[in-house]
């Protein structure tokens, strides 16, 4: 049959003749090997000594990375193996390393040989990179560990930038620190205040410590420094904040200019308004974008075109679901009144449209007073004792100052809720500091969650933000991944960097200087809410998606439309401003050219075969 005796013994049972007697011998399969198997098993294995190595990149030139290859046992004859390099995130095309195809030889009795790979240094800021070194085609040996990973460790450091700030006495100087460009790993910077004409602790609170700029972040890290209010008239003073440390390539010192402020004494100094550039309104949308519907039929399950006062009154209520007319926890300055949400008409540049207009107005509220905690941040009791009752100074106590500003808020909690779908509003934004328009969704529980499809976070009305929050205060927003959303001058959606100077320009990227003024025309903001994600659309273009694995609400939500005024967030914090909210004539057109938001419509669509809506008592 052509089968050798040795090969027959690989079976589990064999017949062996011993002294003329037949004996059955039970063998484990493979216990006896063929002559060829025996020869292969006698060969040593050739392998890399380690599975991975690291090499610091350096700034220039070539650095040799030693590579060691070993045999498991000495051989009687010469052993050869081919070594080659294989691209990974480090590539030959990017000149990260010198490619190699090389034959390595082991002399008889030799068990280790060494070679090297040349790593090229540079000063580019980049992530760690890797490539592979592999063995193949061994002669006189078999392969053991055939691959070794070489990781190139970037050793370049980013520069740090810290901007100067200006603050009224008693306010908070907010320094903004960022790396240039954004860095691939976290950067720890040291920060320390430095006295000049202003000194600690009398004029400001000293800061000494570190801040961490997250990996890949283009956003600024904030270092707040509280300044002290007193009753002594004095000139403008300054102090510095020094930023440096091992992780950065430079040291900078930013200056805080502290300006004397006091209780309001009259009208603020006016400024000349900047004319708005042309800002065409977006086209009207007849349904969700195709990217949402994927060609399937979707039905409108809620719509208000704001052309029928009786219908609007049935669908919306003033204030929050629980009846609150203010959001004191945010240190907001407005009181929500029915008269500040009214139906009217407007022009979108091509036709007359019916709109819901919400507006900020100076109109004191009899019997409703700002909490001490809201007012004392802006008017410290040491400076303005006439605003407080000495017997009631807890943060939640009422001050002696009534709510001065009224605005509009509507919610659909009493008539409509929905779970999943596409919600869209066509809106013309307000323009002025601290004006905070929003289209947001809430469930019917105590505060635990919200999704903000639209928040206006820019005094020049050039960008907006979308944010979702959870009950522990954590949130994720469009600003977290490189900038808020805006539109270019031609109407295309783009990414904007918040709070750029009005004189700045960026011809290749969306910025506050070259994007469209969202207060000068109507634009559609859409939220696509599915069981697994949130997506934000601007003028029918998808601009942002929630991260994979993010928490997504599975509860019924209702709608809220409002225009808030001020906040304790950086963008709206009055303690950063030279003017104060109780200044006479604050809403002058030079400072607030458009203290209104116009909502052309609000619509909600769901797939025709998957309606999920609720009314009062069923949500």
C-alpha cells in the first residue's frame, strides 16, 4: 500500500508481531512520528526576541532601532531568514522610517543575530505611529514569533496660547488656554498668577496649579480668577497669568486688565453697531431630509405654523412644565411672560411669513425679585449694599431688586409629546450679548435629561450649539468636537470656532468673521432622534452626530421654545462684561441690535408605520 511502518504507527491502534505472537498496541494519535515529521521537529525556531519595541523619534536625522532575532537552539548548519518592514500608521511614503528587505544568517552554533531599522526624526506634532518588522522564508529553521511591532514615540511638544482678558472689578477674569495646533494627547500646563499694579489678595485671588488640555481638543481650557470688589475709587489695574510646563514648548504670560466698576449710575456708553452682511434665508423644507427618511414615507405628527392664535394657545403653555417663570439655577435674568411670546408676521426676503416672536424687554415684574445668588455675582454687597436686605443674604433669598427683564418661553407638555422622529424649526436668531434662544426637548420626570437641538451661543449670531445633558450634569455638545455650527456666506453649513474676534478672518474655515449672520435671515435647524443616536441638521445638511455608545433617551419628550437672557456659562456671564444688566438703557440698539427671535414654524415627523406620540396623561 506504500505506507511505511513508522507512518502506520501514527494510527491509534497497531498490530505488532513479537516473537511470533500478535499483540495489539494502543497508541495516542500522533504519538509516533514519521521520519519527515521527526526531521521537522528537530529544526530550531527562528523568532523575534520581543513582540514590540519603542523608539523615540527625535527631531532630525536617522536613529537606529536595534532588532534582535533568535534561534530556539543552535543549529549544525547555517540558518537563514528574510526580514522585511511593513507599513502601519508609520509609512515609508511619509519618510517615517527606512524600508528594509534583508537576509539574516545564523552561523552553526549561533543563536542570536542583531540588525537595526533607521527611524527618521522630525518636528511635526503627530500621534504615536507604528510599523511592523516580519520574518519569512526560513531556511534550516521554522518560524516562531514572526512579527515585531515598532512604535515611534513622538517627542515634539505643542505651543501654548493664553489670551488677555478684561474684567470689571468684582468680576471673574476668565483666561482661555489652548494648544496650537491641537495635540494628540493630553497636555498638562502649569498656571500661576503674577502681581502687577493689582496684587493678591486685596485685588484678586491667587491661583497656582495645573490645568489639563484634553487630547485632540481645539477648545480652550478656562482658568477663572476672581477679582475683589471694594468701595474705594481707583484706576485701572492689571495682573498676569503665567502658563508653561514640561508638556509645552514655550511659556506665555497673559494679562488681566481690571476696570473700576460700581453700581449703575446712568446710561452706558454706546457703541456703533456693525452692519449685518447679506444673509439669505434658507429654502423652505417640505419634509425631513432624504438622509433621514431614506426614501420611506414619513408623516407630520405635530406642526405649528404660528398663523392661528387659537391653535397655538391649545398647543403651548407659558414657562416651564411645572409653571416656573424663571430659571434661577442658571442665574438667568429674565421672567417669562405670555405677552413676550406673540404671533406676528415677518419677511424672509421673498415672502411674508407668520411667526412666533419672543423678545426681551425692560419691564420690571411686581412682586418677583432676583435671588441673592444671581445678583451678588454681578453686584457684590460690599459695593452695592442698597440691593440687599442684611437679614436675608442666603443665595436663595430674594434680593431687593425685582426681575427687570421679561421674555418668552412656551412648552408643549400639556398637549404633545413624542418618542423618536425628526423635529425641525425655521428660525431667525437674536443678536446681542447674553441672548440665548433655544429649541429643546425634555421628558416628564424631575430634571434628569434634556436635548438642546438649538442654542444660540454667540452675541454676533453667527454660530449655534446643540447639547444633550444627563442628571449628573454631564453633557456632550457640538462644541466638544472642534467648534460650534454655522453657515458660510454662500449658505453652506460649516464648523465655527466660538467667540472669535469680529476682526478675525479665516478664508478656509467657518468662523465668526466669515459665516452668515443668523439674525439676518431664516434657517432650518433639525434634530433626528433615533434609538441609537442624535443628529443635527442645518438647512437640510447633517452637521453633527452623537458619539457611538452615547446615552440616548427612550422616554417621551415635549418641546420647549424660549429666549433666555444671561447665564453663569462663560458665553453669557455678565461678570466678564464692562456693562452690567441693571445699567440704564442697556437694551439700546447699539448694544442689542435685535433682542428678538422669530420662529417661522415647528414641525415633527415620524415614519408612517411607527408613530409614537402622546397627549396629557398618557406621556
